[in-house]
C-alpha cells in the first residue's frame, strides 16, 4: 500500500490529510465542523474528496472519532460531542468517497500514530495518555492496537480514581479525567487563585484578572514564569496523572508511557512531576523494571497520522 | 505434546499434578511447604519427581508462583510470601528434575486454566479475578496470556481504588485487594459485628462468639443462612469488586470476567451483588455490549492445570 | 417579654409571624421573595408591618437569613442566594419598622425553635441538622445557641467528608451537603435510575418517565411504596448522614441530634437507616452513652418560631 | 483557692506537680508508669502524696487521663492504653490521698492549660489540637471547657476524614489522627524514603539508614536541614491538619486554634504549611474573619498545669 488519508474530527474543525508510509503528511485540508450529525458526515466526505488530487492514488481512509467505535471499526456506538448513536459511519463515508474506510477511536488513532512514527518507536508495548480537555488513551500490545472484544478498550479517562468524587460528563463520579486533564488543570488554578489570590498575582495578570478568567495557556505560561499557583496546579495534576500511570503499569506493564495532548506541551513543567509521582506510587518499584514516561512527539497531528496508518494496515 | 506437570505453590502445601491435553489431572502429589526459600525449591523438585512415574512421558513442567515473574518466565523477581528476590527458579528446577520448566505468576496460571478448560471456554478476551486471601488477576487477550513487557502485568490487587486508603502489605495505600478479597470480607464482618453485635448473633455463634473469631467460612455460611451482617459484608465486598470490574471493562473491554478464588465459592451470594455493582458503575453502559461476569469452574485446581498447560504451549 | 415576630426568608416567599412565649404562632403573613437584594429588605419590612396589628404589642423582631451573620447579629456577611455582602440588615429593618431587630442564621433559628418548642425539649445539648435542599445546622450547648466567635459556627454543610469529592457551590469540594441533603437524594435516585432503569420502573412512573424528571417527592413516595431505587437512594443518603452525625458526636457530644428539613418528612424511611449508620460509625460506641437521633417536630415553622424566640431572648 | 496539684499520666512516666494560681509549677515529682491498671492508680496516689510537702496547703488534685472521662469528671469510661473500663478513678485517688480530685481528659486538660496560661490568653473561644503520637483536642467556648453532655466531646482524632481510609486503633477507618499526628508524619517519611531513597539520603543518615529506622525527631531535624523527603512529609501532614482546622472553623468558629504536641515543636516548618492549608480550605474565607493559628506555649507541661487549674475551678 502507498498513500492513505487520515481524518481527525475536532470540536471546531475537521482535518483530512494524505499520509505516506513513513507517516509524513503530504497535503492537508481543513473544514469547519458543522453543527448537525449528518452535516459532519458530509463534511468528512467533502474534506476527503478535496484532499484527493488526480495524480495520487489513495488506497484507504482512516477516520478518528471521539467515542465508542464498534469492533468492526465501522459504527460509532456513541459519541460524546456529536449526536451519533449507532452511526454507520464507515458505510456512509465509503458511499460518498468511493474508498475503503476504517473508523477508529481518536485517542486510539493518536496512540497508534505515536507508536509508529513518534515517541513510541522502538517499543512494542506502549500505553498512551492524551491529556487534552479530557483524558483519552490508547494501548499497544505486542505491536498491535488493543481494541478490546467490543472495540471500546482504552477508555482511561473514566476509570474511577476517587470513590464518590467529582461528577463526570459520563454520568459517573470520580473519573480520572476529572483529576488529570486540561480541564482539571484550569480548575486547580482557579480554585487556588480564588482561595489565595496573593499567590497568583502573576497568573491573574495573564488573564482578565479574575479566577474565572484563567485559561489553560495562562497556567502553562505562569508555570514557566514560576508563578506559585500555576506550579502548584501542575503539581496537583501530576500527582493524579502519575498515580494513574502506576495503576496502568500494574495492569498492562508496558515498556513506555507516552504523554500527549495539549497539557503535555508544557514539557518538563508537567512531565517531571508526573515521573516523580509515577515513581512514588509504582507498586513493587524496587523489584521490577520501570516503564519510561515519554512526551509525545507528533503534537496535534498524531490522530490524523495514526488514523491514516491504521487504514493502511487494513 | 502430551502430558505436562503443573505445580501450585501454596502457603501450606505444594501440589504437583500430571495434566493431559484436555486439562484433566491424572495424578497429584502434595507436600508441605517448607519454611526456607531454598527448601521450597527442593520441595518443588521432589514433588515433580515423585509425580513422574516410569510409564508416562512428561514433556515439561509449569510452576505457578505468587509474585513477579520476569518476561522470560524463568526468574521470580519478587515473591511476597517466600524470601525470593531474583530467584532463578527455572534453572534450579530444571537442574533438579531434568525437564524443561516454565515459571508463571500463579494468578496468571489460574486465569489460563479457566480460559482453556473452565469458565472461559468460548471466549478469547477474558479477565480473571481471583478473590482469595488477597486479589490476583490474569488477562487473556486474543487467546494469549498478557504478561506485559517485563512479565508483571495483571497485578490487579494493587491498583489504587481509595486515595490515602488502607495500608497494604505492598507498602502502598488503598489497593483494591484491601477492599475486595477474603481478608477484606472478614474485616467487614468483624467491624460490623463489633459495632452492632445484635445484628450478628447467628454469625457470632458460628465462630467463638467474638468478632475477632469470625473467619471467612463463617461469613459464607452466615450469608447462606441470611445473617444480616454476613449478607451486608458480602454486599460491601461486591460494591468494591463490581466497581473495579467496571474500571477493567473501560481498560481491557473483555467479553467475560471470571471470578475465582475462595470467596467465589459462596456463589450467587457474592456473584449477584458483584454483577449489580458492575452494572451500576459501568461507564457508558447503555451504549456498549456488556461483558459477562462468570464464576470460575476449576476451583483450587485452576492454577495447577493452567501452569501445566502453559508449559505445554512452550 | 410577650409577643415577638419571627421572619423566615425563603427562596420563593418570605413569612412573618407573631409568636407568643410558648412558641405558638398567632398570625402569619407571607409575601413573594423579590428578585433584588434591596427588594428583599423592603419585603421583610412590609411583612413585619403587615403582621403587626394595633391591638397587640410586639417587643422585637427576629429575622432568619441564610448565610453568615456577624457576631453582633446585625450584619449579613454573606448570603448564598441573595446578593448581600456585609448587609446591615438589622439597621435597615429597624429603621423601617421601628422595632428592635435581631438577625440570625436561618438554620440556627430553626435549631433554636426545635430546642425550645420541638423535639429538643428536655435536652440542653442538642445538635440540629436540617436536610433541606442543602444541609444546615445549629448547635445548642448548655441551653445556649452556639454562634461562635464571629457568628458563623454550625456551618455543618461544608465540612469536608470526601477529599477531592464533589464540587460544592461554596467553591470547595467534598462538602457534606453534597452527600446528605435533598439535592443529594435526587442525584442518587437519578444516577441509579439511569444506570438500572429496570429497578426504577415505579419511581420513573411517578415523574415524567425520565431519570432527569425525578424529584425529591417522587423518591419519598417511591420509598414508601418499596421502589428499590428509592429505598437504596435513601439508604445512601443515610449512610453519609449517619457517618457525619458520628463525627459530630465525637466533636460536640450532645445528648440528642434532631433531624429536620424536607428530607426528614420521609420519616422512618430515612430516620431508621440514619440511626443505623450513626451507630455503625460512632467511635467508641461500646464505652459511651449514645445521643438520641430524633426527628424534628415543627416542620417548616421551626425557623420562624426560633427567630421570634431568639429576638425575645434579646 | 491557692495551690493545687496536677497529674499527667504518660505512657512511660506519671508526673505530679504543685501549681499556683498563675499556672507556675512550684515542684514536680515523676514516677515510672506501672504496667497494671491498679498499679497506675497506686502510682498516681504515691506521686501526689510525695509532691505534697508539709508547709504547703493543697486544695485539690486534677488528673489528666487519656480516654473517655464521664460528665461527673469522676470515672474513666474507657482508656486506650491502660485497661480501665468504667474505672472510678476519682474515688480511688481521693481515698488514697485525702484530697478532692477531679479527673479530666488529658487533651482537655492541655487545652485548658494553654487557654489559661499559654497561647490562648486573651481568647475566649479556642480550639486546641495536640499533635502528639496521636491527635487530641480540647474546646474552650466562652471561657469554659466544652466537655459535652456525657463528658466525651473534643475527640478530634477520630473524626473521619477519608471514607474507607486507614485503619485506626479505635476500630474505625479514616480517622483524622491517622493523617495528622506524629505517627502519620513518620509513616509519610518512611513511605517516601522507601519509594525514593535518593531524595532521602540526609534523612536516612540521621537514623540507622533504613526507612523503618526513621523516627519523628529525624524528620524534624531533616526538615530543618532542608531534606526533601522530610519537608514533603511535613507538608503532607500540614495538608491534612489544615483541612481539618477548616472544618473545625465551620463547626466551632473559634477566634484561635492552638497547635500543640510534639509535632508542633518543629515550629514554622509545620506551622506555616498548616496555616496555608487552613487558608486554602476555609469555606467562605473571603467573607468571614479568620481564626488565628497559634503554636502552643507550654510544651509538655500544658496537661499538668491545665489539670491543676481545672481542679481549682471546682
């Protein structure tokens, strides 16, 4: 196989790109994400057709979608942000674009991208954590994506880390993504800035001056500048992220964890405390090899590249 | 391959058995577990030699041991109950018995036994939970035992379910096995009997009359007899067990869970509340197929049979 | 002193009543709660003037208000539902009605009402819990209302019972009122009905058929009718309420707890499990006298009667 | 009244001292704590008689004892360390020494001592926390010791701060003293030193080189020397201590907290983070006066001096 197309469905825009066997993106098209479920299907098809030029042969299309995708990689069982319930996405796109389509959970696609062409190269057993607005995950075991019997494995964000804890959009309580995600980071910063504004003068100055005005980028900047509340907020996030990695090590025992998503852009400000917390909570740490904790390399392209490559794998 | 030998190392006795390709045990030998680490090695070898009769050809030996076993299935990195640290168990036993030896984590061996010859037949993606004194686990993915990169995957008992929770023998806090295991069950019953003895008159009468005298078998019997504290203790255990299964479903997405170990002998008294709790906490339960929650079939033989079969697989 | 007026400021209406020395309400006036902070002040004054008839001498006015009231019982430091910040309520009302005014926290007023004329009669050390939409409290020590050095004691609803727990309107997390209150009860019922609708058919039929349509009265009715989800929801609430009472017993050591508020209208459906949970968690229960757990007697009138009586005490 | 005697019953020694009206100790006698319950009674009497010299008139004796003391201040209902159950300590000592005796909970006595002659001077509403091996407390409301209806108020150590948390000697789980006490401090340090020994080289060098050999004094010294694990251990203790103070402020609303006990000897190393944590968790902190968080002044003498003064009060 040669070239394939990867599609990434974001909250505000849909990106389609032609990807070669080395994971390089040759061309990209982005379109705004339409507000209706059917509109999104059309927009995906349009973007795919647009990115196909006459002089290149495309072998297949991989679509990364948030939510549950069935084990046939054809139907979106449930999407959190788009009103898709048992949506036969594969069939619909194939009919519109005339190419073979594979649908994949977006965090799985991103994990695959990092495994194949990013931080996971050289590892066969990798667990990827995407710390974006929420927390997503993907699992590579023995060089294969672990999708689970019904296609819905790797939903790390919703394991329960605090009994009777914070309400989650999924309807449950205490889900990991309530404690380790971009949204959690902002909550930590706002709570701390509200309780002790004198420790957050710099952070508050980066936004509109109020705790409610604090955004994720402010916290990242604040941490780099040494703002105490920002640093402490990253430390709190890292406390939960690292403890969760320790649990995943007990369960999956990978050779490496890859931390991606917007939060990971902060670099060592967040990576170093995550590594410390992981080490602190790893059970039996004196008697076992330790998985590495790596930062993702592909940034926001991981999902598109991964989806394209998964389509190539067939 | 034809016959293999499986070895199960228990706290009080070591069992070795000849197992055929259908998982039937043809002959068994048990010897007391010696108090010294080296004594255990000798006792394993002796038991293996004793169970080998002249008229049967044995192809290999599988040894199930509690603790971390390395990815080469040769060395016990750490054992919780025997003072083995980086113990080259495979080599030592092979030298003594003249047969090829495979070492495996005991809960992995039990999981494999159930997968091949017990409750897991017909499933390719199975997660097994052994509720014994502690909580052990084993993972089958796509018909293969998931051992992890370093051999120490599936340590379910030590994922953290309560931050800052109960101290665990592993040095960490809030480990799942402190809340879902035979030891937890007894603690629940003793605490409740101490706080409200009037609700535990029957349960107390099954032991020596004191809360401290309550043992696991008393709670099982009490629950069958309708003793309120016993029933409530199983319900508490099930609350934690089911919530943990829901997390494992989010992570692994198996088609079936198998619940084994001594606690599972109580049958529906514990299985039904576990199923309810699992259903209660399963994230996205309305939009995904549900894994079955099955009771183990092989009882205390699962580890021996599974170890023998893993040796056969080579 | 003879007659005094008590005022109760609710979310939808303000009630003013003339109360005699035996706690009997001779006359009541209710007016709608205005939307603006200043409008509420006017409405209180109007209601007080309206309930004053010519042929009765009124000695003083007691106003119960949600929020922090200062130690001089004059200023509302902070109100959660009305935009009062350092509001000189005593002065403003006195100027308008020409009577001496005392301002009191509404839960304190209700506690005092129950102590003097309700379930607390015969006790000198009483802790009252009001399980309404939220959770309020009042403390009587040695026959005196415990207001604290700054007037803000007895804020039971916001002690932390779950570290990193549910977000509270107060900005903190894990506050008791998120787990033991009318709002918590409804959440428990909705979560359970959503996860296992087959156990909530009766409860769902009492509302509009959806989990989101379940209201507190439905859960109370459902529990009386034996609906499993309703009963279980009350039990969950009671689990948290009773554990909190056990903590308050360790701190205050009263002779009685009084449980009031709308949730307590369910009677033994909620009281009995609270008593059991209290007993279960009471530390040192075998070696100390146990406080009684009583249900409030004055219903929704406790606050008005208590405020009037506190005004009488001067 | 003039001179009284205060008695402090410690785990290793019993101290009796003559105290004047200004809280000055004129003379002290200490004897080893006998191993039997009756032996302790005798030793108290002997120490009291020994400290009485001919030329001073003693008016009364106050005895501070760990455990529950009844509301008549006569009987120890339950002692955690001595096998006293409904022990009529007042009568027994009075018979032996011929003086009027008052028995008081030891943490209450220490709180009273600090209130009268130590850090609490000038405050009428004080909550004292003794961070010794465990966590004890005492409450002063309006200048009076709050003993509760049955004499057992102020048992701060056993309020539940973590549901399903650490086992406590009291039989319950998640008690505050498991997270904020000298014992907790040592546990924090040992756990951290075991998980990350490279961060604890200095701390480990203060003891015998092993995590298990770390004692409280080592952690105090280590923190003063800037050892990272020691500092982090104090911070963890302070996190829990401060959050608990915030709860006590919601309940009691004192003008000051006084932190005593051996842990408080570390001074600002522990006080400053406690103050920060208190401030962080105080509910409604922007709208209410804040209680001061003071360090105790009387050290190990607080209990003896307080018991003597309570005896004087009659």
